């Protein structure tokens, strides 16, 4: 691991919780307008992850969790995320993309870094604790990995107050006024074919059938549909009427939005983080394989994680002619 030369390797999944802090139910149940409580622990050094990766936002987010995890057993070490050089999202202002949405991990974890030594670590590969789970073909994410992702997220990731307010407003307008038991659906297509070709193994009509059949079986009264494929979004919304809502994200006519230079970088980032948080607030979740789907599970509740299923698995359950 480039980020930690000489640092002992820890078990990639840890079973402890700093300070005995219990997991909350989901991101919107740990709302805090600002960090006002006294900082609880003092750190003598701060490890700062710097990267210029050209990947999707939640691929980078997963690596940020990995970086944080590597150092959290060092009681005197805090972490920061420096995404000023993040390839697909940085803007001309030179601001830190992480701080558009989140407080720094040391602040969320209530660590005092006054007088601490700052140690920048520039690497595009700090490791990845999911080890392919959830975003490679047929590699379903395990409960153990979901639990660890949720623990890291809820301990070290806190939304900026103004961004949190906007997401809560969108949640109220899109979901709370329409459905009592919403389902979240995420379908990752465009350039994902090399990592997860089975994402592409269903026609648009089959996806529509799977979603509506699953809703009927499980008692959902509506669903939030998110995808990186513009024509699929239009098709599903048109077929399902008032049973479906979508967030007004910017999508590309040809390829993934995060690689489209015609869409402002900040808008691309805001769209995907907002969609992930909205999906995480639902009561159930079905998805294809992607880092975005993993992000939904990390920000979501116990109930959402229990009710998650992959569309590939539903296809074999609900569309019998595919079983062979």
C-alpha cells in the first residue's frame, strides 16, 4: 500500500467501534447543523490523502474510506481528504471537492488536531476494503463489508449543513409527499461493461417488469429511479407514471456523465452524491453492480441493507426463462 510505507497491515475488516459509538440508522438520522461539541481526542499527526484520480465519485469515496480505515487504530493519528486535484470533478477555484459535501474525517470523529504534524500522502491507490465486492460482475457485496462501510461512513463522514439542507428538501419533495414505503432502484450502464457485463443483460422492458414485480411482491408503493443511461431513465419514468420519481440529474447523451466535459464538474458531483443520499433514505433497494450501489448501502439504514437485492438475482427469480 503506497500510502503507508512500513505501516503494519491491519485486517481489512475490523470489528471494533471507536469509543463504543453505536451505528445510527442512516445518514439522515445523524443530522447535525454544525460541529459544536468539544473535540474528544487529541491527535499528534494528521495523514492527508491527496489524489488526482480520474474515476467516478464513489470509486474515489470508497478509497477515502480505505485510507481512513488504515489509520484509525493509531489513536494519535487523524485523517484528512485533499481532493483539490480530483481529475473528473475539480474546478478552476482550486477548492477541495471533498469539502463541497463533507466535513473532514477528523472533525466528524471529534479529533483535536491543534499542533498536530501534517503528513501529506499522495497516491492513487491506497487500497480498497471491498476488494471488488459490489462493483465487479457477480461479486455480491457481503453483510460484513456493508457493516464495515456503514461504520466508517457514520463515524468519519458528516454532511456539510447547507448541502444536507438541500438534500433533505429534495427528499421531502420527491419522496415524503408521495410514498409511504419507497423503493430505490439504481441501474449502472454506459461504460461499466468491462467490470460488470451482467449489468447489460436485461432489456429495458425486462428491467421495468423486474422493478414493478418486486414492488408488488414486497409492498412498496413507489420507487426512486436512478441511472447513468439517459434513454433508460426516460423509458422507465414514462412507463411507470406516478409510481416512479426521478431526480433532475444531468446525464450525457453518449456515455457516463462523470466523463462528459460539457457538464460542469461541480454539478456532476452534486448530482451523484444527492442521488446516493436520496436512495439511501428509502426502505428497500435493488441495483446492478457499481460503486454507487455500494455508496447507497454505506449511507443507508439496517432496513435498506436487509432489503437490498441485485437485479441479476431478481432476474433469475422472477423471469423463469432466464434461469437456463
